[in-house]
């Protein structure tokens, strides 16, 4: 199964995915796209010889579709990607676009809920448990069907940064698990509960 991974920043989820898919795996990263030319994950992709594309206009569906077709992409993974996917792309790849979100959706999701804002909201709400979600992407931020979730405890005295780091470590294990399950099944499938996370 050939993946395209869309990023906007450092790409730590991309790093985890590349590490989880050594040569010979049932899935491989065939393309990395970003809306930001300075995204750190682009350098990582280049270091691994993975083709990259900077989207001059992230709303230009043709640019997405041409690149996804040219690289024979089967599954689009949004990993720290902070813009909406053009509706025409969602249509063409419906059921084959994943997103990882650093909270237990539907809680703490939706427009503007990304990065440390998510964890600030979790702490402000006094939640004692949070976690990570991998879900299918549709036209609305963070709404598509959930494929897998993993819980993370909120510790007393947690700052958004400490909580973000604890959740990120789980994201780095949850996303590869969902991608490998999709490769085995030939399409994205929900992970059986309770989710078994690879170490
Ligand atoms: C992660 O928490 C991810 O869930 C969110 O963006 C954050 C940064 O991701 N969508 P990455 O380090 O760029 O992969």
C-alpha cells in the first residue's frame, strides 16, 4: 500500500511512520506533501529519498490529485496537517484519508483545535483522561468515522507541553498501527478494542 503523508510542521508523526515501515513492509511512504516549504518533515522525507511536494495553493485540488496519481498513492495520511483537504480530493479518496488528532474525538476537536490549544482545552476542562484518535477524513474538520483511539491519563500539575508530549508518544504508536491494519486489509479498518499498541 502506497501512502502520501501531508504535514505542516516538524513531522514527528511522519518520522514515526517511516520508522514503522522499513523496506519490505506492506505499506510505504511514496510522497510527502506540505502547505509550508519550511516544514521540517520535508527535510526528513528528502533524507529518506521520498519525493516531496510543497503545495503553493493548498486549496488547489488538481495539484493534490495530479501528485497523488503520479505517485500511485492508495492512502492519504494527514499527520500534523493543519488545513482542510480540498473537497474534490476528499471525494476522490473517500474512505482512504486518515487523520491523527491529539484528543479523544469528538471531544476537543474541530476548527482551531490543534496543537497545544487542544491540550490547553483538555486541562481547562479538568479532564482526567485524554488521548489520540485516528479517523477517516471527510469535508468537516475532525468529524469522520473513528478508526482507533488510545487513552492517555492527565497527570496533576500537567502543563499543555507535558501533556502534548505524552499524547504525541501515543500518536506515534497509534498511527502506524492503523496504517498497517489498513495495508493488511487493503483499506482503512477500525482497530479492535482494546487497542493493542506496538511498543
Ligand atoms: C500532532 O499532535 C498531531 O496529532 C497534530 O499535529 C501535531 C504535530 O504533529 N495533528 P507532527 O509532530 O507534525 O507530526
